[in-house]
C-alpha cells in the first residue's frame, strides 16, 4: 500500500498565534512551534494532493510547503478561518487550466456562493476564481485520485460539521462532542489529529482535558492536538505534561503513515 503523507499546515485558532497586540508569553515566544497559523492539513498519496480547509493563511502555507498543485479542497464547515483563503486558489487553477473541485456540505456551499458571489457570475471579471462545487453529506465517502476520504459527523458546539478519516488516519478539528456513530467509525486508528483549544471551558471547543479523554476513548496509537489558542501555553511545556502517546502538533509538521 502506498504511503500516506499528512502535512499539518496550521494549528491555531481563528485569531492565529501570535494574536495581534498580545504580549503574553506564548505570543512573544521565539520558538517556531509556538507560531500557529489557521488550521488546515494537506493529505498526499501517490500523485494526489487534497487540502482540508482553506483559511486566511492559505497562501503563506502553500509557499512554505512549495505546493504547486491541488486536486481538490474539502471544507469542514463555513467559518471564516476555514474558507476565506479560497480566492488564493487562483494561481493553481490558472496553472491547471480548470476550476478547483470543492467538496462541502450543502449549507457550506451556499455560504461560499454568497461570500464569493463574484466567482459564480455567468460572465465573471477576467481572473476571478472558478470552483466546481460538489455537495456531500455526513458519512459519505469521496474518491479523489488515489485518496478515499470518509466524511464523519462531529459537533462544533451546536453546529454539525465534517470530520475526516483516510485509511487509519483521522482529522477532527473544531470539536466539542463526537456522536456515537462517529466514534464507532474511528475504531482502529493509527494516527488521530484532534482539536484542543486550551484548558478553560468553551461552549464550542474541547478543552485540553476533554481532548485527552476523547483520545483515550478513541484509542489511536498516537494523537496530535491542533486548533490551539495562545492560552494553551508554550508548546514544549505543555508537551511535557501530556501522556506519552499524545503531543501538540505544530505548523509544518509532516506525518508519514
């Protein structure tokens, strides 16, 4: 079986880390692992490359990783930090000479069409992005080149959004609760990337301890936490307190599975 490569493009919250104007110890840290762009991952297998979420830092993330082509973009949900980089897909579309395939829930597609209305006009201004929108639903499977991506339902507070499983890898961001059906579909994982905001209770995101508890329940061989605010603390200090099979992810981290 061909190897799966996952690149953690961003591990931060909607504000990113450092937060503008903040003088806390994390925001002032010189450790590159304390610099957290908006959450996103890249999944590669053979000649196929798929992006999960396309936030405001997309352009810099692509330049950092020297990515020159994408086969598709899959959106977990419609919040700004997960989709506002879609306009920056243009150079990849121009190079491929075709619209970019986007997979998302029906309501998320409606939001994309509203926010990027100029991209969907019948006679658009030259140079605007063009998208091939594909509506999906919870527990669908989509095939993109060499990748089979299984969509799962997770809860972002009261908002149902998408989580993802590819082979024995799963990516669940912006989680507060995980339905029983999804938990069953996460059995047998080698690697889990799961969101963990910080140590304080939040209505829409897992705390650090809640994420540790879910990690234990899911039972992946190794877990990495993402979508972390500056209140999480310094990368190295937090890692020292975590169980041996759990670590904080960091921007630019590559997982070979």
